[in-house]
């Protein structure tokens, strides 16, 4: 089984980011870091100059553009699609210049929400794929675009970010892997671990170390770098939020 790891919201070097990279190296787990282009510090570039780290694009400014009363969204919302796509293209340009071949042009929309018309237009703006949260749909994303999503978020978000709990996460991990084996969801989609290093407490860090070790030790698991996944994956995207 192909396994991958995505971490969201990177903008600058922090002790938490250094700790994240150390965990990736310790467990031999490639880390796909979703960077917010508009807020990225140039100091981030050397800080993540590590073969274990690849770069994805996390929206543009992680700014909510939802209409009043709607759920938060940046890649869509209450503005023209052209305005959204122009921002995303500007973010693409900045990350490509900063990280070169280490940048995989994959859109990770803030809040895991993206409007269908934005998904459809992404390939025309240089993007090869999309990553949200939850099992991908069997509906195609459009020519030249693929989906590889995350499936196990270590945090719970209702009422503010906090550790989701060891017992709950182990149960969810087992259930979601069983869904693959039983064909209830796409069995070919790589299984994605999702973290947010800026919001981790001591319990979250401890569990991250535990689950990385458990997964790495399993004979059926194959850690895979994000760029390779989006090169190999079958087309499809789930544009629905978690």
C-alpha cells in the first residue's frame, strides 16, 4: 500500500517545523509541505532544503472569501473564478522560483474546499493535481489533473484545533484501511496522513512519532514522495470539504 504524508500551513522556519523535519528523517517518511505563497518568508527556502521534503501549494494567502453565512473557502467563494485563478497562478510562480524541481504543482486548498470550476481550470494554470481531505471521488477532475487526498488528520477542528485522541485515531486508521481492502472506496488511492505542525501539542507530537513508527514497520506499507504520487495516480478529485 502506498502511503504519503502532507503537512499544511507552512510559511517560515519555526521550532515546530524543525521538529517535523526531524520526525520525517527519523522514520524515513517523505514529507509533502503545503506552503502558503503570499505569506512565505524567504527564510523558509534554506530551512526546508532537505531531500525528505517536497513542496506543494496551499492556496494563495489562506484568506476566506466565502459569502456571508457560508463555510470558509479561498479557492472559490464570493468572487469571480478569474480572480481566484490569477492568485493561484501568482502563487505557483513564486513557489516554482523558490523551490525549483522540489515544487510539485499540486493545489492544496485551504480548509480542504475548492470550487468545481476552479478544479477544472487548474491544469490550464500549470497545476497537475489537487489534494483535499477524504476519499477521492471517481468523477474526473479534468484532463491533466489528478487527485491524491489525505485521510487521517491528527487534529480535531470543531471548537479549535486540538489532538483528536490516540484511541480514536487508531480506530479511524484501521477503519479507513479496511474500507480500501473491502472496495468501499478507491483501493488504488494512496493513503494520506495529514498534520498541521503549527497546531501540535505534546500529545500530538508523541502520537505522530508513534504512528510513523507503526506504519514504517508494517511490511505492506510503502512510503512515497508526493511528486511520484501525482505522476502515477489515476485522474479524479473530490471537491467536497471534509
